[in-house]
C-alpha cells in the first residue's frame, strides 16, 4: 500500500461510499444475508447497519486495506460482536471450502484486481445452497456513456484505488459459477453517471 492508499484515500472512500443516496440499495441487498456471512472487500464496514442480525450467526469481513479496517473497527460497537474483520485479499480467501451460507459484496468487484478469481473463491467458500448478494457499479447500457467510461477509466483508476468503470458485473458473476436471480440494473439517482449504473441482485452457487 502506498502513502496515498494508506492515508489519503481511506477517508475519501469512507465518505464517498457512505453517501446516503446509496443507502436504500445497500439495505435492499445486505438485508438478504442469512446464516454465516462472508463480506468481501468490507472496507470501513458501511453495510453494518443493514444486516438483519436476527437471521445471521456471524459476519466475517475481509479487506486488504488496513486503514479502512481500522475505521471499521472503530465504528458501531453494538454490532461489533457479530463482525470479525480479517486482512486479506478475496482472490485467496483464508477459509475452508463450504464455510458460509451467504456472501455479500458491495462496490468492491470494481476494484478487486482479479474479480474472476475472487468470484471463484467466493463460490468455493459458500455451502452448496449458498447465495452471493451484490450491489456494484459498472459499464453503462448507453453506448455514449460507455465511450466516456472507457476514456476516463485510465485516469480514474489510480485516483480511486484501482476502481474500474467498465466491468460488466452480471457477466462476471454468471461466468464464474453462479446463476443470477432477483437482479436488475438501475441508474442511481443523483449519482454521477460514470459510476451510477448499478448492478444489484443475488446469485446461486452452481454445482
Ligand atoms: C470502493 S471500496 C468499497 C468498500 C465497501 N465494500 C463498501 O461498500 O463501502 C472498495 C474496497 O475493495 C477493497 N479491495 C481492493 N482490492 C481487494 C481485494 N483484492 N480483495 C478484497 N477487497 C479488495 C478495497 O480495499 C476497498 O475496501
């Protein structure tokens, strides 16, 4: 982690990702989690308030950014007891096969360097009836906007901690061992168009 990623970016990400405009989307997805939950790229734990704690046995959150994990540790002591935070990358999860009932990923598949590998790792660690729930931004359905996303991505990526603007999230998930359901794309209101095309939904692990 360089100086920018360690000290400058974490509070910016915490603010930007914590925008109230995204709260209803987070709630819609995170409230679907059940049982033993794995949260990929948990960051500063902005999803913590949206878990339905009565349907969850525990939440294990993993993220490589220590500064974001520190913010997560400081926040919300009430829910703290159910959340275990671990430093690490999703491409190499330090968990046994078939350990979790649900996996949550929000606004991280854009940043994870090898999202295909990460999704295959999520699949490995989910039980056979396990479900991945996700809310991400990605490539727009407008050809005009797609051109802008492709143009701006090389400048945006280093400034936003490796975030890509042009990933097709449904394709990534469906091509790596999952079957999508209850899914939709939407344009998030009042969010800049380059990052406002959201991919939300759930996906069943295929055998
Ligand atoms: C935009 S932030 C989103 C954080 C959080 N999921 C949220 O919804 O607010 C992207 C996150 O992906 C994490 N990340 C980057 N590379 C990763 C990797 N290889 N494995 C897991 N998480 C990663 C970053 O550290 C950061 O916390």
